[in-house]
C-alpha cells in the first residue's frame, strides 16, 4: 500500500473537514450577529455552565489570550450573566460560573439556533439527515481527542 497516497488522502480530508468546520462557525456567528451577546460571549457562558470553568481554560477553548477572555468575562459579569467564585480545587484560582440569567441566555440562544438549524435540516432528504446524524458520534470522538 502506498503510504504517500494515504497521507495525501488524509491531508485532503483534513483540509475539507477544517473548511467545513470553518464555514459552520461562520454560520453560527451570523446567527449571533443580531443578538445582544457575541459568539465569544455565548461560548464563555456555555463553558460557565455545570460548575463553571477557569479563566485559562476559557481562553484556551476560545483560542485567545487570558486578557481577551477576561474582557468577555467582565462584560458578562457586569450584565449579571456570570459570577466569579473561588475554585474549590485550588484556592489561588477563580472559576467563572453562569448565573440564573446566564443560563436563561444560553437556553434562549440554543433554542433560536436549534430552530434555525432545524429549518435547514428540514430541507435535506431523509438520507442526508441520516448521514448528518450518523456523523455526530465521529465529531464527538474528534472533539474529545483534541480536548484530552
């Protein structure tokens, strides 16, 4: 078996995959452009759910430096959507946790996004929707491999 061919094929697949993901991110950002919260702020809110997250982890997940993440956190904190609290695992660290208003903002954004995407999915054939559904566990596996 020609390993260069496999490598070339994997590289081409990787390029196509990254391009599809990039376009998907743009679609989601366009959905958020008419809302009061930016995509980055919604991302921070999502990370602040379920026990919260450290600022460094938020920055890493957003692909920004800590000061940029902190700026988003400050805006959300002023809006009453997140709060900072001591990290129970490390007294030197701070966790950012969503408030009830922050959880409601995430729920509203998720509902709006889901309704929009459901409308798009509704235009696909059943075979195409089945293909999307079948691909979801693969996306989860890829995401988990990068996070760990």
